[in-house]
C-alpha cells in the first residue's frame, strides 16, 4: 500500500489516533538556490555540472563567501542539507590556486570509513583534479607502509581527535610539510564535542593552533553541527575565535510526516505502559508488509536483539532474512554488506544502535522508527531527518518509553520540531583537563613564560608551568620551560575522561579477558560498584569486582532483566558563593562546592517498567568532589505559604506538636526493641513509624495514636517505608528538575547531581535544592542551568502538571520507592512558587 | 603560598596526581659536568658548548680489531645504494651515536649527548657534544654541523629508525636546516643482521661487540636505557657524576662503530680470504653477495656453507638457496644435484622442484611421478599442516598420471 494510503488509514482509525500524542506534517520545501560564485574555479564548475549540480543552495553559497572573506563558519542547517559540499567546494577552490596549501578534516568517530571520503572523491574525479588534490585517511587502521607517503603528499587529511592528539601533534616535525600551509580545519558534527570530550578537544585545538603558528600557518575553521540551541556559542568556545553562524537551510525537502505514538498506560500508579519494543515491532511489520523500507533505531544492543527476535518470530520463514541487525560489534565486511543490501532494497528492515551513523550511505529512506527517545533532541532530529526523499512522502515515528524525558517530549513535541533548547557545553579550562594538555603542549614545543595558550589566562598558564617544573616534569631555563621526561604524555591522556586517574574496564567470560574501556576514578564508585549493571557501547555488563588501588574493574557480559542505580548520601563539606541573586520567594546562588558521597546501597530496577526489585547493601569508601553548582534557597515567606496551603508534605519534624514526647513513649512501650527484627537499640537510633501514613489522616492527633505507631530500627524502617511513605514536594520537585535538565544542557543523566534538603547548610537551615556538575572542577553545566533557571523550573513544573497520572509516577515525580508515593501537587506548588 | 602550590592543592583535591613531589633542597651545584670529565669548550655566537675530545691512533684495538680503515669499501657503499659516481674519501665519513632523553622519538625527545667521530690526519678523532641544559640546543646543533662539514656518508647503528629522525626533528624545532636530511646513510644494524642474525639471533650492538669484535666493556659502562634517567636527574640535582658512565657508554658505541665499519668493509671486499669458521656466516655472506648480484662469489660462499654444515635442516636450507640461485640463472644442471642432495635429506621443497623440473623440462614423467608419490607419502601424516603443498602434489600426481596414460596410448 502506498505510504499516503497507509497514513490515511491510520488517521481514520480512532484507536490508533488515541495513542498519537503528536502528528506533524511538514509540506515539501522547494530549494532556494544561487548560481555559482564568480570566483569558483572553472574545473570545479565543470565537475559540478557533470554531477548534475548546476547551482548552489543559499547556505552553501553563504559558506563559500564567508570562507572566501577569511571568516570561520559554523553550518547548522540540519540533516541532508548538503553541508559537505558547503565546505568541500570552498576548500577545493582555495587549494587549486595554492599548490602548497592543505586542509584537515576532523570527524568524531574512531573508525573513519571510506564513505566519508566518497563525496569528496566524486567531486575531485568529476572535476579532473586528481593530480592536484590528494586526499587521505589517517587513523589507527592506516597501514604503516602508507603513512610515509601520506605525510609527504596528502593535501587533504581526514582524521579524528584521538589520532590528532596522539599520532600527529606529538610528531609534528614529520608533518611539517602539511602543517606549514594549513589553510582550513573542518570540524564535523561539532555538537559531539561537549562535556568532558569537548573540553579535551578544545585543548587539542589549542595545541594544533600553537603548532600551526610555529610553522607560520593560521587556518580558518569550518564547523558543522546538528541543530542545537547554541551552535555559535559552542563553536566560539571550541576555537576561541569569532564564528559566523549559518543556519538558514536552503535545501529542498520532500513532504514529511512525524508521528509520536505513545504506547497506552497499563498501570497508572506505577506508570507502566505497553511495551515500546512490541509497539515498534508492530509498526515495522505493517510497514514491511506494505513494502516500505524501514530503519529502526534502538538505544541498546540488547534492545536490538530483542526487536530482531520478536520481529523474526512473527514473520514467515522466507521473510526473516529481509530483516537485519546492525551494530558496531559486527565486522567491517559484514557491515558493508548490510549497508549495500539495504541500498539495493534486498533488506526491508534494519534495526540498529547508534552505529549506523550519518556518514554511511544507505540511500534515501522512506521510513524511520525511533524506539525510545535517543537521549538528546539533536540526535533525535538527526535520526528523524534520515527519512526523506525528494519527491515523495516520508515517515518518522517516535515511540517513547516510560522514562520521564521521553514522556515529557511526547507531550511537548515542539521541542523536537521547533527550536532546540539543548545547549552543548564545554569548559576547556577545567583544571584537571587543562593541565594534562599543557603538558602535552610542552612536549610538542617548549613554552615561553610570556606565551599564551588559546585564551587561557596567562597568569594561570604560568602557574601550571611552574607547578610542573617543581615536579621536574618540565625544566625551566630562564624564561623557557622544556619537557625533559622520558614519558610520552599524550599516551596517558584519554580524551573521554576528566582525570589522568582511570580505572581499566576488563570484560571476563570463561574463554577470554578483554579490555573494553576506561572510566574516571572519581566516578568509578558510582558506575561500576560491585554488583552494578554497566552499559558500555550499548552492551550490558555486570560488575564482579572493583579494585581501586590496582585501577581495575572486572565485568562480565550479562543479559539480566534489571538495571541498577546506586543510592548515595551526599553531604556538603564546604561551599563558597561566586554570584547570588535575590528573587521574590527564593535566593539563587552559584559557586564552589566540596561534596562528600557515601554509597551505602543500590537499587535493582526492572528494564522498561522501572519496577523496583530489591535494594542491596554496598560498602564503598567515601568519594570527595570539588566542583561548581547552583542552589536555590527558599525564603521564609515561601516556606510559610507552602505550609499554610498544606503543600509542605510529611517531614519528620512536622508530625505535629509533642512529637518528641510521643516518640519517647512509644519507644519505651516497645522496650527499646525493634518490633520487626526484635533486636534492641539505643533510643536515639530507633525510629517511630506510622503504620498508616501520617498524611492520610486529616488530624495529627489521630495519626499519632499509639495503636498507629511502632518502633523500628533504621533498616527495618527503610523497608517498611518503601511503599508507604509519602514523597515530599522537595523530592518530587528535584526529581522533575533532574529529569528535565537534559532538555537544556546536552549531558548524560549522571553528569549532574541534584540534592534537596529540608535544612541545608547552604541556606542557613532553610530548605534548599542544589544542582552540581558531577565532574571534578565542573564543566559549566550547572552554570547554564543557573543562567536559564526560570525556563528550567517552569518546564519541570509543566512535566508534572501535564502528566496524565493520578498522584505522581515515574514519568514525572519519580518511581515509587523509598521516597514514597504521590507528591504531585506538592511538587507543582513548590516549582510554581519559585519566582 | 605561591600560586603553583594553590594549584597543587586544587589538583590534589580533584584527585589528580602528576609526577612526584620534589624536595628542592636536594639541588646542589657541587658536581657540575666540568668537574667530572676533561672537557673542551667551543664558543659560538649562540653560546658555548661543552664537549669531550679524544684522539685515537689507528692501531688502537677494539677487541680483536684495530681502527685502520678498510683499504677499500666500494662494495659496502654499493650495498648501501650509494651511487658509484659519487667521489667519497675517508674524511667524508662520520660515525654517529646519540643519547636521548627518551625513546618515544616524538618532538619532546631531546638529544643530550651526541658522539661523533671521523678520520683526521691519519687518526680517528672522537668528539662528544653535551647539552648542559635545553636552552643550549641552538648552539649545540651549530657546533655539530661544524664538526660534520665534510660529511657525505653518516654511519650509525639503528640510526635510520632512531638517531637521524630525532636529529632532523631537533633541527626543524630550532628552525635550522639539517645536514642529516639528505646525507647518505649506512646503518650497520641492517648489514649486521644480514651477516650474523642466523648465527647470533640477537644483533644488538652489545652482542655484535662481544661476539664479532670480541670486545668487552669495563665497569664504567652504564646500559643505554638508563641514560635518559641519569640526565633527568642531573638537570634536577646538578650532580653530573652518574653521567660519566653515560659518556663512556657513548664513546665505546662510537669507537665500536668505526671498528665494525672497517671490519664489515673488509669482509665485503675479501669474502673468500678467511675461511669463515661458521657455515652460517658463509651462507649469510652468500646471500649478501647474491643481492649484490655477484653470483660467482655467492656460489662459492654457498658451496662453503653447505659442505661444512652438519645440521640437516640448515644444510637443506643452504642447498635450496643455492639451487634457487642456479635456477634463476637457468643453470638447471647445477641445481639438480643440489636438489637431489636436499631431497635425500627429506626436503619436500626439493622434491617439488625436482618434480617440476622432470615434468616440464626433462620430460621424464615417471621420475616426476616417483618423486611426487614419495612426497605425498612423506606428507601423509601432517596433511593438515601442509594442506596447500599436499594439494599441489595431489594435483600434480593426477596430471602426471593422465599425461603418462596419454603418451602410453600414443605409444
């Protein structure tokens, strides 16, 4: 059935449309074109004609002209808009008139494929300029025998940040021909350079620019990016120079349909929905059955496997081979085969993790299914953008999971279709990251003390250099600092972790042992404590052992039905305010924090339903964190108002008058023994627990009747409270805030921490909500939230308000757990009260 | 508290560890290099450079060999692909060995001691240039270029992979043209491997010194891998005493280079003079001559090698090598007897060559078949490990049987 007929059929099906939370039709867009610029080399013009291109899209011409004027540009025009030609053309144009000039192309992926060269090669071939332009790929797979000739002849070099950092810069003298007249640096997918990776990369660029300056070259930068909220800010932070933003897309697009289909709720209380996997499988079957080729994106390899088995099981035998999986674990040969079979139309459906990246050519796609929100709006848009054909309709379907942000976006799809609020943030001057690169830079060229390193404060640079020479890693002679160690510093710097202290992750099963990666020592306890379920590259592992001294963590591939979240208690050891703002109902502060974390237990939660299975004990040494954060202190007036409205919730101190005396009486009645386990305890250790929750009574006297009270030791109290305690507004609000933070800042859930306290040292004993960067030294994440706090708080309030649950669920205020249930109205009252 | 100490605290709090903490009081200037060695100072416009000079008479011996240069070294130059029309005399050779601050070879690796020697006025002079601190590098490179002003050929041990690239890198970093960029280079490691690897297995300079030159270093010797560490310590503490051993090590490296150079040149000029006591050496030398296309000498050496080799495996190898040279030269009759001897030692390769020959050249198909069957019989037990060869023989047998049938039929 034609796609349009299928769409109509759906539109007329009420039970289908009941679950559609959004259906956005985008009409076809005609291109805005411009004729070739006057200064375009004739050979390139001919080459373009031969490729059946006789004019440029407006943004391609814009890019051409800005670059001709010597500017830096960032092209943020969306998927399939011809960004590649927007930089290849001006670069080739320039290189044709300068025989010694060169260009460097940087891609964020470790393994570069020939596909990324193919567009360029086609243009070079059709323009007949193969004798002048010599592109080459230089990455870990480049055979030694080719490397010498690449160094001697290539004038366009394609590589990745890791190779640049370890393979090229520390050996720059062997590249002096290439670097002596480097005119352009292309940074593709610039939005990938955020967080820790981006901060490292910005420093690698500082080193590159420094070495180029040594050889007398000052390249222009061309960045491309998916649509994010702050492309220009990101670009300028990365290259520390002004950048022109190009974001008006002049390319043509066919008609598109974007459907968000939210599987219906099965259990409102627990927020459980019908399986997103099964829903996706059903969609695939329907599309396949109507001969529409589909690409399905899943978040983990496990989901890919599950999807494949469900889909294949439901198909007749001969159709099963028309379906294939795809992930980075497959051999190169296998992947090439899948890509080409898909292009040729032999495969009707491919389900993939993020491995099927944009650079890879699989032809024009008719339909794309996103099984779960991929974690960032930018990625979501890129994947949706994969579906699109010039003269026909195309379809993208997002099937959200019950996770909070998935559900929020399902209900507020404008963030997926209109301006993306997400900000990609970096902090190149994070001390831990910066110092590692200063050392690498000193290895590359000695430092003079009056030199600069990018836009780093020269005073700070000097302090770092002196620090290193005190350590005898650098040798100071007069005003110069020389590297004289026998180390090779870049070998010890991983661009993906924030400190040089790392734990090696080793995967062990019966047959073999394999190093799969590394993790920062500072976050090891959180991610890979013994018993943790750890996700690496979309594969799932169970942690068997963590040895901090040895720097090793042993894991085992696993396929269990749960995931884990550790429970940590956070204490604020010290803080220092940098800036502060007084608002009507609260005070917001931004500053330095010294935190201490103790991990004492972890939760096991079922995949997809997020149901709590059990809580296991943990015995990890405390972890300290020096970082930056922002906290909101409630004013007295605000607190009083909430209490008066009955929205302050059940806190231990608010069990009514005489609580202390009542408590002592009950403990005495129970003989200082826990009523559950029977052991005796000191009276200050015992808790007194309401059998029927305090909040469910209208009257505190009734709630506190002796028959409703019982003495319990802390452990038993915890277990009892799990399903009974009522969540406070503070807990509800902080959950919602944490869930919505990625809307503003592109980060993983674990990159920020949220701590809400009823009596906080940050607020002189008043209630406070703290948000901090979970990375030593901070990375600007909570800073951005501080800057956009109003937007953030309002979105969090919205997420609770618009949630269809009765009194709070995992999608808004959090799963039922030891924080209790409910808390919906309290959470809203608190969040809406911040003004 | 000074700024770097603040930084140090901050970094420590972030859990970041670098290097090690330094006790500044350890710095003492009481043992500068000048007090440790007899030195010379060369002044330049860029500053003065310290060096240690020595002059060796040519009858000085390094083990069993003296420093008299070889009377001729044309074959060695030819081996090194140095064109014959380039006039080269004794004073155009430079022997070079470097001690560096590390082994990575990247831009942060510096040369702190460069030992250079050349023939001068009937002697061999050695000069070791020393970098007292990194700021002297520009002057350092300048005086080195001065010493090498007549250089046309540089001789090193593993210099192609190590010393020369680092030297060139230093010049680029100092923005000075490098005299070593386009110079002819004889890397004695390469030829040593070709001559002695079969016998010695390990061809490190220390091994070559001991076994070929029969030279043993004295107690002052410091192994090369410790040099970077001693230099780093010297920069930190100012105590140059441990460097004395590094100078000795470097000096002996360079002198051994000169002795080895002459010795190898002599071997190449007079390959048949001494009956080499080891047949491995005859074979290896034969291969060198085969590569030089001097086949007569190669044959004589090969002949020496297999006649005097008792080990069956080695003898087979030597026989086959010579046979394949005869084959290349189309001298099948000579090859035949060698193959037959190797076949009698169970060599499958020899049997295959003989079978090929008899099938296609002599057309004695029955002999070819016999050989083929014999080979198949021998391979029977280890078929899997030699599947390709086995299959080839099987195919040959089938083919031969068919050919024989045809000729019988024609009758």
